[in-house]
């Protein structure tokens, strides 16, 4: 049975893992990740989840002190989609074997061509008392709302650019011209074809009730996907597949995350925007919910397993491995235990390996749904942040308490299974010791030499 599943899943995982589109999305978002994390620190300082924090600094620094910290937040999160377009197009250009810089720049311009340059002005801010539109780039579309159309534009623009380039429709400069000038002129026709194509697309959408491509993609594609991803069933299903891949030694986070993470990141960005605007946070499911409440210590929530190994097991193999893997596990790195225990292709540990994250997801979801714990605020917290600290920063003290409860529950779920393995390892160690004690040089015979 395991062999049959391995034969089915391994090729599938390899195919998904090597897919150039999914790889480009993954690598493209990685470009913006460090910037978003730094921006999150500024937001965290301005909205630290401790009662009296804002009042304390207001008394020292005066009113509006947090407004200065809002600028680096806006400079990162409000242009999240812009960074995604550049990053994804840059990565995809490399895979399509065209100039990465010009491919990324052309994709960005194409995305901007489709964008409606209208910014609404609220009625209360208007001198006439009526709402109206002014020309400008709306930050609503450069943030989370513009991510999905940004992904589409990145792929479409680079595809067209690559097609024109491979046709040989480029301006070739004579020898001796500086390489940068040569590349610039070589990009002229491909970039022009891409821009003309997107101008035509923009004109066609202007004839529809949606008025522009951004509205069309948001209503037809992005909103339904977010509604689907923002469900308990979707989260559980994704995590079952994620851990099933890990069981066969395939990085399930990379395989499943390539499809699911853009949805989670968009939901997290919506939470962050609501936090900035002082509105109720809308989404339970988000990137922070996955990173900080579904698992502790890496896939399978193996930090609970490590605690069970250290406090309740007796075999030398299990206890020594637990000691070695504890510190990495606290920071979310669990390859030592995944491959060292092992968890990979180990049917004994498969049930709790998949059950504990599912339990964490269900309990956390309903704890937030009924108001026992606040929703995650959308602040980008590094996935290596230890539990309790991460729960405090993502919600408040109630999130930290929830993490402690889930860790303890995970220990009890893992305990009977690791005890079975521990019993077998104890028996193996005992047999090995007996064989060493029974050995004697008197048993060696030289008669047959």
C-alpha cells in the first residue's frame, strides 16, 4: 500500500515542485518577504498588544507619534502587489530565458497599463460635500487587491516578450556597442509588442460593465478564491496533503504552499489593512494563522513530539535525538527529527503527524470564531519566532495561552505512538548490549586457519 502511494505521490510532487509557474510565484513572493517583515516591525511597535502601550508613548512623544511609523508600513504593504509583479516576472523571465531585468520592467508597465488611474475622494473630504474621483495611482490596487491580476500580468507579459524575442524580432546593434545599450535596443520591439497588447486588453475591458481588468479579476477570480481559501475545510485539506507529502520525504510546504500561500498572504494583507484602518479584522484563516497556530516546531507540530521524547521516553536513541533537535525545533526547524527519528515512511508516527496539526487548526479556528482569541492581526512575523512569543505578537496574551494549550495537547496525542517506538528502541538497545557482553576472545578459534 505504501509503495503504491509512493509511486503515485512522488512523481506528482516532483512535477508540482518543478512547475515553472508555481516556482516563479514562490520565488517572486520571497523577494518582498524581508521588506514586509521589516515593515511589520514598525507596525508592531505602533500597535504592540499590551494595554496602555499607546498611552505610555503618547505621554512621552506626544500625539501622532505612531503616524511616523506608518510610513514604512505603507511603503511596503501598500505596494505589495507591485513587488509581487516585479519579483514573479523576474523569476519567470529567467525560466523563459529572456533578460530578467527587462522582463520584470515590462511586466510592471503592463500591469500599470491595466490599472484604473482613479482615486476616490470621500464626500466628507470634499468641499462640495459630494464624492468624486481624481487622477492618481490607487494604493488599494497596489496592495493586496492587486496581487492576483499582478500574477496574471507577470506571466502574460513575459510570455509575449519571450515569444517576440524567440521570433528574432529584435534590433541588433553592431559590434563594439556597450552591452547595456545592446540589451536596451534588443528589448525595444518585444516590450513594444507587450505594451500594445495590454493597451488593447485595457480598451476591451473598458467596453464591459467591469470597466477595467482589475475589477474583472477581483470579482470573477480573486474574491471566489479568497472565499474558498478562507474556510476551515480548505485549510484542513491543504494540511492533510502537505503532511502526506512530508511522510514520503517531499517538502510538502513547498508543494502545497506554491498553490495555497498566495491566498493566505492576500487574506493576511486584508487583516493588516483592517488593523491599520482601525476596522474589525475580517479573516480567521491567514498566513499567520497557518504559521503560528497550525504547527509548532515545523511540519507535524513536532515540538510537542520533542517534549514527549524528552520527558516520557527512556531509550538512549530517542532521548539523545530529542536533545539535539530541541533548539532547532523551538525555532521551527524540524528536519533533524523528520529524517532522524524518522518520521519519513514511518507508519507508526503517521497518524499523530497528521492528526496534531489538524487538531490545532480546528481548535484555533473555533477559539477565534467564538471570540476566545482575537484574529491574527496580519503583521508579518518570521516563521522562526518561537511559540508563545509569536502568539503574543500576532494576537495578544490569549494567543500565547492558546499556543501553550495546543502544545500540551499535542504531547498527549503523540505520547502513545512515540512510546511504542521507544519500547522497540529500548529492546534493540538491550539486545545490542547483551551481544557485546556475551562476546569473549575465548570464543575465537584459529583451528580453521
